C-alpha cells in the first residue's frame, strides 16, 4: 500500500499545482513585497478577468491592467485602487502592453481582435495604429508586442502571418518575415542589451532568433533547436 501511495504522490502533487495555478489566475490583483513570503490583495478590478499587467518604468506606483472585454484599468497608488482608462479601447480584450521607457506616457496595448492601440497621455485616450498590419478576415490576429528599449519608436508585433515592425511608433508597419513564411508567431522577446536580437515563439513550438544587423545588409535568421 505504501508503494502504491508513493507512486501516486507525484500525480497528486502535479494536480495540486494545477489547482493552485488555476486559483491564482482568478484571484484579484495581488502583490508580494520584497523580503516577505506572503501575498496581499492590492485592489479588485471591476472589469472582469485580468489578462495583462504593466508597470510604469519611471513611476512604479502606476500600473496598467488589461482585462477581458473591459479594456484597460489603471492604478496610480500601487494597486490600492483602480479606475477605467478606456477611452477608445473599451469593451475589448487587452492582453499585452508595451511602455515607452523614455516617455512612459506613451503606452501601447494589444487588443484582440482590434489590433494595436496607442496612448500618448498615460492611458487616458487610445487610438488604433494598425496601418500595414494584415487583417484578411476583417480582424487583426495579433499575439504579442515587443518594444526596443534603446529606440522606443521601434516595436514588433507577432501575428498569425509572422512578425511586423514599426520604425515610427506605430504610424506604419512592415513585415519582417524572411524565413518565417507561413508560421504563426505567438510570443516575442527582445534582448534588452542588444535589441537587434529578437526571439519569436511559434505555434509549432519552434523558436527563432533574428539578428538585425547594425550596418546595411540582409538580416541573419537562425533556427534554435
């Protein structure tokens, strides 16, 4: 019997971890203070299920929360209270943010299926910035955002049709898909020290690395195994 129980323990442990994970997803916003081993509530959003969080890099008391079907909520007191920051982006699923590190009043949000939105006043007003992004089905199927920390006018967006880049803060987008033809990109990560290197995660569970040369010439694309 003891042997049988021992064999079951790993399965039980995995199940409990799954339960804990599910519970955490549906809890109100929480935070853990440095040096402490417990989480405390930092306010409840009235905008439905939370999908994303982002912190102002120059003022960490300012937090943005993306929600399901209720757009963006904002806190200016480290999460003690929240208010809608939804003008132009309400009733949308917002599940990703990118904040300009030099001017954090400029915020980008990914709102599926409506594309990329931009705010230049800290989330008070939002406008779509989708020129050049594909929408063959009348919807922008966008998955992730990444911003160049050394040149915040340059952003990348992952779509079902590869990776697109803007050099002008979202005014226009162009595809950067050499070697990615027909691959649905789900995730993006940019190297903060050498932002010419961008990582993309595909639906087929293959990751790709793209190094954009600093000097004129074709970019190099490597598949990572």
